[in-house]
């Protein structure tokens, strides 16, 4: 599967994996502003954006394999891998499957634990609704959960930009990754084994994945820093690009300085 991707900058490879059900344009503020410090690579995960169609279920491991294949294709052997929400589930799968390729890990608004029964049922309802022509309605309902009220007020038009990103994703991608997230394993035991530098970022007003979950995850990572951005919701990189980019820039300097190979 040849993933479509956006790229900017040179130097330390930084791979950024978008959340559900979004695409690589989520990372425009990072592609623009981190290009001075890294080679930023932001793929459209399978089925999303301009990447080829998804199958019935896309497990997080399949997304991780696609990312590995992309890195092989463009000649990258090691990278800092970051992911937001579902992108974080994929980043953790990647960390487990290809530890030798991991130079650092950035986990944004995400969690290591698996879904419970109720969440799995909700995912299946989302998948069925998406396949039944429900993407516009699902998108309208989801926007308010993704960005905080504060961000919506502070940045007029942000809600419409996010809604447009949701609506343009195919029903099959919504369904396949929804079902894929439902079957992801608990990767909490992996956290203690990750010896690379890690950065955990969240927003104080993330209601989809509570800041407490990020705190718990950061506490289990051996070399992690936690950054909680005030007044920000689930899409921290888009809602507060300056604070987000500053945290990532500082982290990348630390990765380079510690030179973990
Ligand atoms: C995401 O933003 O990727 C999703 O909210 C993740 C999830 O539904 O668990």
C-alpha cells in the first residue's frame, strides 16, 4: 500500500500520524513550522485523504506496516514517530513492531489501553452508520467533541475546517479504522520497555481522552515529559500550534542532544 504523504524540511525525520477520521492536513501547522528543525513526513493513513482505499477492518498494526513501508520507500531507517489519538495507537503499534526504527516517540491526546465493551459497541455503531450514508451527520456531531469551546471561540472557522476534514473522508475509511481501533490490544505493558525519549502532549480540555489518561501513560514511560496545554481539546496541534510546536521543537533538540541511536 503506497501511502500518500506531505513532506517539508530536512534533517531528523519526524513522522506525524493523524487521528480518526482525519488526514495529513491535520499537520499543516507542523509541516509549516517544524520544517526548520526536522524532515516532517505526514502520511494519509490507509483509506484517508488521498491514500488508497481501506479494507473492511484496518487494524492499527496494518496502519503501522503501511508507515514502515512508506519509510522504506523514501529511504528512512530511523525516525521520531508521533501520533495524535488514533495516530498514537498506530505509533505505539509501530514502536512495538519496529523498535529499531524508533528514535523518539510523541504521543498526543492518546492512550495505551484497549477499548472496553461499551466503546467497542460504539465503534461498530459508527462503522455501520458511516456505511449507511451517515458521514455528514457523524461529522457534524463529532466536531464539538474534537475542539474545545475556547478554541472554537478563539479561532473562528476552526470548527468548519475540522468538519470539512471529517466529511471528506470515505465511509469505508471511517468504518475500517473504527473497527480497527476496536480490536487494538492494551499496549500498557509496552510502555515500560520503550527506552527512547518520549513526549506526551494533551489539552486540559480534552474530553475524548482525559488528561488523566495521558498523565498515567507518561508516568509509565521511562523517559517521558508531559505537556498539558491549557484550554485546548482533543486536536492540540491544531488548536494551539504555537505551544504544541514549541514543545516538539524542544523535544527534538533533546533527542538530537541525547543522540540515542
Ligand atoms: C481520534 O481522534 O483518533 C479518535 O478520537 C480516537 C478514538 O476514537 O479512540
